[in-house]
C-alpha cells in the first residue's frame, strides 16, 4: 500500500489486515498535516487575513515563510513546518514557540468521542478552537483535511 497523502490513504481499500507497519507512516503524515493546517489557521487569525488575500489597511506585518522544527509526539519525532511572521510576534498555540514535546493530542480527541460527542461536534469544537473548516463527507474524516 502506497503511503501518499492522508486523504489518499483513506480512499484506498484495505486489502487485508492493517498492521502497525502500514498504519504508522500514515499516522505520521496525518498528524503532520493536522499540525501544519492548525498552525496556518493560527497564523491567519494572528494576522487577520488568509493567505493570498490583501493585508488589512494599516497592517505592516505579514507572512514570512516557515521554519522546520522537530517535535516529539506520542509516536516519536515529527518534523513540522511552523509559519513565521515578519515581526516575529506569532506565538503558536497548538505547539508553543519553545515547546519540543507535543503529547496527548490523540488522547484528547478520543476523550471527546468517549463523552458521546459526534464526529460533527468534535469537528465543530476543533473548528472553533483553530478557526478552520473540516469536511464531514464520511464519519472517518478528521477535521482540517
């Protein structure tokens, strides 16, 4: 099974039992995509405009690329791209500026489901927290992707 993008992998039919060797590379890519999408949404909120839109009048700050950073998650190290702003004032919330560990994200999502929240309610909560849109075409779809 080819490990393409997370959504590509979800669309591929399983041809047999899924093993850790098949799932782990997918989960790393999926988690990376979620982190980077949330960080991008945080940057949009911080600057007050979306990528490709015009800056608000009177705003001198703007996007200034990204820098790579390795964080330790429950499954091991994960290389993510953290967006930067020109003034250096951006303070990411999902993974703090000086944080090197990010653990418990999966546990937090599972805890929401264990409290009988529906997929839509979990998506709504994450959308509210990170100001992003999620897809709800299928129950297994995770917000942000």
